[in-house]
C-alpha cells in the first residue's frame, strides 16, 4: 500500500508539472476493513503531499453482495473511524484552500451556470478546470455565456470574485463538449410514468449515482409543485443537477440546457460516478446525448409571433414556409411552432435545414430505458397526480408567482400553471381549471410517448404495477 501511495504522490506532482492548469481530484474512503493506524497515517501523508485540488471523503459502508460486506471481523471501531475522518478532513480542507488561494488575484475564464442558489444577486459558473466560482455582476448574463472573473477569495469548494468582462455564447466549444467521455444512463417516459421514483430508488440502492434532470420546466426556481420537482429530502439524499437554474422571469432555451446538462454529466462521470438522466422533455434529451446544433435568434420576430392569439394560424404559416418542420411538430406545441417560424422568417431559410435535427438517431452508445404503461392506467395516474398537486398547494404556488409578477412567456405556458393563471384572472372556475389540467396533461403524456417511440435506440419496459421494482434490475445492470 505504501508503494502505491508513493506512486500516487509522484504521479500527481508529475501531472501538475506537465499540465499547470490541470485539476487533480480523488475519492478517499476512511475505515475500510483491516485499516490500521499506520495505514491511516500514510493516507494523511499522501493527502498532504499530493495536494489534491479537491478530495471527496467518505466513511466505509459495506454494500450488500460485495466481498467487503463479509469482512465483519476486520471492521474498524466506528468511534476510531469517525476520529480519523475528522483528522483527514482538516488536512484535505487545508490543502484545497491553499490550492485555491493560489488563484487569488488572477482573472479566470468562467462559463456561466446561472444565478447563485443562495444569493440571487450573485452568479455561479465554472472554470476550465471545473472550479466552482461565485461572482458578483450588475449585468444580466445568460447560461452558457463566458465571463472573465477576477478572483478575490477562496474556500475549499469554491472561488469568489467579481465580473470584469463578458464574452459571447460559446459555439465550437459547446460542440466539442460532446466529445468528452460521458455515457449517462437515461430513464425516460411520459409524465406520471414513475421515472423520478425509479431513478431515485436506483441511485439510493447503487450509492454511486447522481441524477441529471431533463425537464424543460424544472429549470425554473419556485415552480416546484406543478413541475413535480424533486423534494428537498430527495435532493439531500441524492445530488440532482439541472433544476432551479433560472428565475421564472428569465428566458431559458434548449441550447442553455445543452450547456448545463453536458457540463453536469462530464462533472459526474469525471468523479467516477454514474450519471442517471431522468428525461421527460424529448428535445432537451436530444440536445444532451446527440449532436444537435442551434440556429440564431431574432427576438423582435419572436415578440411579434407571441402576439398572435391563435396557435392554429401560426401552424398554418409554418406549414406554408416549412412543410417538413411542420410535419414533425405537434399542432398544439406553440413554443416549438414559434421557434421554427422565428428561424424561418429571421434567417430566410427553412427551420428543417438547420442541422441533423431530431429525426436522426445515430448510434451514440447511450443506454435509454423507456417506461411503457397501458394507456388506461397512465390516464388514472395522471388524474391522481393532478389532484395530489392541488392538495399539496399548487394553487397557492401559482398565486404567489402571479403576485411576484414577471413570469416569462414560457413559464406562463407551463402545464398546470397556464390553467390556474386563467382561473386567477377570473376566466374560469377552479373546477374547470383543474379539469383542463387533467385533460391537457393526458394529451401531453400522449405527445411525450409519441416523441420517444420514434427513437429506435430506446429499450422499452412494459410496466404493469410498480415501475420502481419492475425496472430496478434493468437499471442495476447499467450502473457501476
């Protein structure tokens, strides 16, 4: 063991010398069966000598079915293990802070991830070495935008600074990120199919898995009940990525999601963990696992299109300008119809000619598992889900969002929110609004399933009663 640890130190130093901008991270388990005080002291020496940029520290916990689970005679005293954990944590914290302090005074290039969740007056981003940076800015930034940040302070897990310069949205750099060795596992299906519960159970059972949420509405803060966002308890048990990225008033696009989700998957797999994607929004999933490029934007045209009250008129206009694109978009999907028209009118070219698009299904090596329910059972689950949301305070949530004001055009169109906003505006009764939510959610579930069924790469699992138990063994095969 001592020889291996010496090699580790030499390798870290050699890498740091050859690649000054490289960040070296590691996982360390304290209290593995048979660990002696001498073993632990040597680990302390390695931690101090190697000077990892970040180290993730864990206390040994036997996993059922592994060899370690049967080494009970060699288990360490829990009190001793707890003391060792605290001692090693002090060393690792000191090393990480020292490494971060070397960056104070530098100006770092940061890719913006969104508002800081704890302080919305600040922003959060990551450097090329995946260093988390919190920074102050008076400018309105966009997810995926590059920013130059002068570093003023350092802590174990993050740097702090002030924005000095704003860059453009990345183009070639975003496309390059798909080349990173990342092979997430995807669980997909229509709303109310049990995707989230199944993934949560699999992540807890596996112990080495983090979840990446692929939902166009869960990116919005304070839109929790109506989007069935993971609870605070779930998020405390298993790390969740790509939720609560922007406020309800901010615009968020599929290209924004692509940047965030690919960065999340690269970060998770880069730490030797499984990235398990919970996917309900088909286009967002395509942007994550396939090569999907994006045309430019024309805000003035977009605003004009949003003034048209009838989505059927917009669809007829798209059918005239780009029949191919119209044939691939649901007549009721106003958001996608507006976007396709914006590109057609703004660029003078068909939206369908902007890239390989969503009709191409190349072999990307990504495992996709779909949940398939009998239609009548899914309908019943949808209805029950809507009533559960109302009982949990969905109306109060929408009322508060309306009171706060400034919901974006997209946020206002979110399923359930649009119907309850109509009720709060006096355009229908609450009973009518809830009935509309049930109907529209059932229709949405059909559209989701129709979208996913086009992809021949998906392995479908027929669910009869309990998705958690029925796909548990399938998922376990694909999670390390």
